[in-house]
C-alpha cells in the first residue's frame, strides 16, 4: 500500500526500483519456466520407458503366477518398477502444475502492465 502511495506522489527512484524488481521477476520466471520444461521433457521420456518396462514385467509376472513359478526377486523387481513409475508420475504432475502456475503468473503480469 505504501508503495502505491509513493508512486502516486511521484517518487521516481521508487518507480525505478519497482520496475527493476518486476523485470527481475519476469526474467526469473522465464529461466524457471525453461528449466522446468527441459526437466519435464526428460521426465516424460523416462516415465514412458518405465511404464513400458512395468507393463512387460507385469505380464511376465502374471504368466509366472499362473504357472506357479513367480520368484520373490521377480515380484520385488516389479514392485520397485511400480514405485519408480509412481514417483516419476508424481514429478511429472508437479512440473506440469509448476509450468501452468508460471504461465498464469506471466499472463497476470502482462495484463497488469497493459492497464
């Protein structure tokens, strides 16, 4: 509130400071957005590979269970792959939410600057 009052009074150094902070925030958002998008691409490809591996393991384990030859090691490997898949899925969803949030904030800042 006091920043608004100072701006209204015409304190140009305060205006410059606020504009510099806004510019720094925009730059930080751009850097974070790019980093998150790059990480998302890696996570996405890894997640797809792990999902395929998990499905193949699951089919094999089900066949081995039916034939009564599933080993504890095989079941453990399937469980670990499922945990990895779920962990990657969570990271994927968090990064998607982060990117959406950054886009939302960028849109709000642009609308604010147009006013």
